[in-house]
């Protein structure tokens, strides 16, 4: 239901979609494609795409670069938690280790 509400709100108020796209920066093309093909059947996929791209934009803006890189790298993998080699995983683990 919530995904359908998002889709309908974006259709009623296109300026809300433009404001969201402005917030994304580099993630914009992916969401623009999802919006262009959005239907009620695909509303859940649309909202998922919007959420993931917003997470990525916020990590780019406010997060650790290693975490942002790992977040984006997982996009090509079907299983959650599967990442390619070559990421700075030690840095990610170290930032969560308690320092006393």
C-alpha cells in the first residue's frame, strides 16, 4: 500500500519527484529510468530503487568513503552481503571496533 501511495503522490505532484531527484546527485539516472517506467505493478521496485539510491547519496555525502564504495559495489550481486574483492573491508571493520 505504501509503495502505491508513493507512486500516486509522485504522479499528483511531479515537483516532489524533481525535489527527490535533485537530492540524489549521481544516483539520479537510475531513479529517472524507474520513474519513467513506473506502474502500479512495479511500485515496490520503484520505491526500493529510490530508497537505495538515497542511501547511496547520503553515504557519499556524509559517510566513510570505504563504506560508500562497498555499498555501491554490492549492486551487481544478487545475494545480500556478497561483495567483490578489492574493497577496503579492514577499514570498515576497524571503524566499528570499540576503542577504549
